C-alpha cells in the first residue's frame, strides 16, 4: 500500500496555523498578559506522525456486490412497471375517453363552462353522436334561464324567448311532430307560426313553409296572407270558456250560448252613440274617455266619432244571418255575417265606430280618427279586431270600424305583440 506523500506536511502546516491563530487571539485580548514561558524549540517538521491508511477498494472485491444490487433492482422494476401499466390502463380507461370527449366538444365549439354543463346533464354522448352544435345552446346552457326540456329548440334556433317555448309547446299540443315544429322554427319567424294555432292542423308542414316563404316579401307582422287555405270556418266550434269576462274570446270557433246576455248593459248617450244602443258599463266608460281624448287630440268642438252599433243580442244576429242565408246561401252568408252566438257584438264589449267628420261607418278606415285609434285605442282598452291583411287568421274581411274592449292591460299586450286577438288568445290565454 502506498502512503500519501504530502499528508504529513499538510498536517504540520495546519498545526502551525492553529498555534499562530491562537496566539494572535491571546495577544488581541487586552487583559491578557503573556506569561513568560521557556519552551524548548520544536522543529515541527521533524515530528513523526503515525501513518494514515486511506481506505481503498479493489475493483475485484467491490464489483460482485454491485452486480447483485442491480439484479434485485431489475426484478423490482419489472414488477413496478407491470403494476404501473395496470394502474394506467384502469385509470386510462376511466379518464382518457372523457378527455377525448371534452376535446371533441371543444372542437365542436363549446366553451369550457358549456362543456361542464353538458357533462352535468349527461348530454355529451348525444351531442357528440350527432355532432350537434349551436351558438344558442353554447350561450344559453350556462344561464339560469336555460330550460333543458327544450334542448332540440336550442339546437335549431339562433335565440329563444319564453314566447318561443310557449309556441313550441302549443304546436306540439296541437299535434305537430317534434321534427315538424323544429323545421318550422328553423325556417320561420315567430309571427309566421302563431297563425297555426288558429288554423286547422296542417298536414304538409313543408308546403306551409314554402307558402310562407313565397309571400315573405309582401307579408310583414302587420299583414299575413298566404296562397293555401288553412282554415275551415265553423268546422270545429265550442262554447267559449269565459263568457262574461272582458277577456272572453268570440270568433268562428268560440261562441256564446244562445241565452247569454251581458250582466251590466248601460244605455249609451246620443253624444257617444246612435240612438237606443247599449254597452257593457266598463266598456262604455272607456269608450267615452277614448272619444273625449280623440276630440281633444283634434281640437274639435264636437265629438269626432261615435258608436253606430254596440250590443246586439242572439236573436238579432240569428235573424240577420238567416236573412243572408236565404238571400245568398250559407257559404256566401258566412262571409258577410257571423253565425248566431259567434258575433262579438253579443258580448256587449264591441262597438262599430263611425266618424262624424268623414262620412260614417263605411269610410271610417279612411278617417283621421281611425289613424288616431290605431296608435291610441289600446290606452283605453280597445283593440282593432279585424285588421287589414289578417283576414286569413281572423276569418273576417278587414273591418276598420269594429273595435273590441278587453281592458287596458290586455289591449296593450295585444297591441305590442302585433298579433291578432285570435292568435294571442290561443298562445297565451287558453290551455
Ligand atoms: Zn261589428
């Protein structure tokens, strides 16, 4: 074994340094007085230090030990790898398809929040299977107002309101197939579908959509005319549910019983009506206010309009209708007068209005009073019952003179909806 040549010298140097350091420390101490010592001079380099053996391993001795340890590690590694592979397989089976689904949903265009919600509803399979994406669903699904029962509607439309949900439900209730309703919602405007609630059941929805599309340029919310004939008047009739209410519906479907007489009829003053007319008290009060307001609006001294017809009883209408049938036949008579029980005049809530300045009832549509009523009547609870351009829905030729009292709340709602009362009633007021 070889001895390291410089170890001894290093140790000597270290001892010398330590002695010097200690001496300096002692000298720096102010209170310390150096004792006088007579120490023999020592030549440190001549001191023999014991030989130090440094540990060294022969390669031949250490090698086998290391090989043994590696061998143990290898077998453990294989075992660990097998376990890890098993765990990964199990975890992977659980998580990887989920991760793939999520990234596919993201590829379709769904936001992170929307994806969360889709998983919460367990819709990921359905959506991915059909590659279903809509901006509307993506934007709506995280909102509190989201209604999951209308998933198909969300996927088929750009935006939805509560009115859409209602219309959708009503069309389903009327017997339309879900796929047909969805086709309509994709192709048509809201007001192009509401007439269907009044119409007979349309067998060929595709043809209806085509018909609407053909007339789209001419039609608007204030007019809706089609080529097809979608309603058979008086084919399906039933007694109206709420006769006696100011919100009651009377048309070619809903009728009043033959013995119905309004409970609170009042005689109308000749200031506001032709002689001998009666009207429901509440409607009469509102009518007077409206006539006075019109007079004020035109800065007139005298009334500018009056009722030329108001309440008419069942017998009156029966006689009128019979006269027309005898003269023109039933088909023609139905286009001129309502069948008994189906006349709104029997409600006591209806007036035919004439202008005092413009030649009476038949010319009322051309009068300034009519124009004024179109934008003001609803404030007094009155609605135009048979507007021009809505003949196919109401079943009546335009009657600018025929106005119906429904109260200011309902009149304002109908006015704002731009729907006929018939459509409004079927959509919002009847189950
Ligand atoms: Zn009338």
